[in-house]
C-alpha cells in the first residue's frame, strides 16, 4: 500500500481513499494532492496579517488557501477549511485554479500594492505540489512568495519548495514534546528541524499562540526564546517572534482569552534572549 511521505504521520492510503489530513489521496497507486488547485480562500491582505513584521512592511499580498491539515489543534482559527466536517465538504465545492491563473491574478493586483503570493489559511504543505508549481511561476514573474505553515513536513517536502520561497511565518506552537504530542497531535522534533532548515534559507518569523494553562509559563518561554537565539547565532539572521493572544475558538471554548498582561510579560521574558519580539492580538 502506498505511503505518504509529506509529514510524520506516514499515512498508508488505499486506492481512492484519503489520508489523515483530508487532502492527500491515492490514484493509480500514487499518492497525490486531492486539493491541488482547489482554493477555498483568495484575498488581498496586508502582509502584517500573516504575520510578517520585517518582510516588506506596509505591503499587500495575495493570500490563498485550500483545505486540509495534518494537525488537530482544538483552538484552530480556520477550522472551516482545515479540519472539521465543514472543511472536508470543501472537497466538492472548492473552486479550481491553475497556477498560471493565480500568478496572473497576483500580477493584476500590483497597482494595489501587491508584492506576491502568500500560501496560508489551511496548512499549505499538505498540498505542497501546488505551492511548488505556483511559487515557481510567481518567482519567474518577479513576485515574492510567502508560506504560512505549521512546519509539520519532511525535509524532502521542504527542499522541494525552498528554492521558490522568500519568507515564512512558522507556528512554533509550544516548546514541549508533551504539548505537541498530546494537545495537537504533532511532532515537536519535526517542527524544530523544519524551522532550522528554513531559517538558513529564507526570511523566517515565528508565531506562538499563548493558551492559558498550556504553554504560558515563563520557564517555557525562556527555553523557546533561548533556542531561537541559538538559531539566530547559527544562521547569522534575526528571527522575529510573535507572541499571540488566544481567544476561545472551535473546540476550545472553555478557556478565557489570554490575559493581556500575560502576553506582555512573556514578551519581556523572550526579549531576554531576542531583539525582535512582537505581541499579537492585543
């Protein structure tokens, strides 16, 4: 039975069936992206919404998303296209776009300040082939390519897209294996490896959503920011960190929003190790 090699799950997918992410399937004995070119969202956004603070600030970027995700964050902000029954209904309703169409649209928006494409909203790398093909064409058209990702992908997938990506915002959702394994069904080491490789190749900013009682301790933030600082020293590049406020969403509505004071305190803790730390959602 064919095995998908996109992420840590290594799904074995039978002919005509779909993997855990809801976006990859088996056709003719080959694992392919069922969501290739099928877009659920297309919008011109300020680049700061990605969030990117130190990559072409003040610019606009054409943001696009499909459906599917390989994590199961109970606090997902985009559950309607990432992982929920509604998300998987998009398989039949999502509109199909060729890479050439997306690039043409991006170019037409240059008069409105558009600098390129941002692959975002759901997890783009569960359909990395479309990201690769579209970003390659965009690069030839002198457009910037941005990837917003959870970083849960193999080095093979990362190496396929890296030549065409100019900047990334990567979720570093916590800094413990326990959080990744038990709270969101992820692989902490894979994310760290992904960030390490990406930071050496392009501009990288990180985002950590602070959830009360889960990843909001000063001790954890010191470890996280210390690791990022070591990576800055290794790459010789600055890696901005966004520390973001949680609001109840999706399956995690039993928690209050993160207190603003908690965010501001953790920003100061992170600044013990890092120069560029930004509070978010306050």
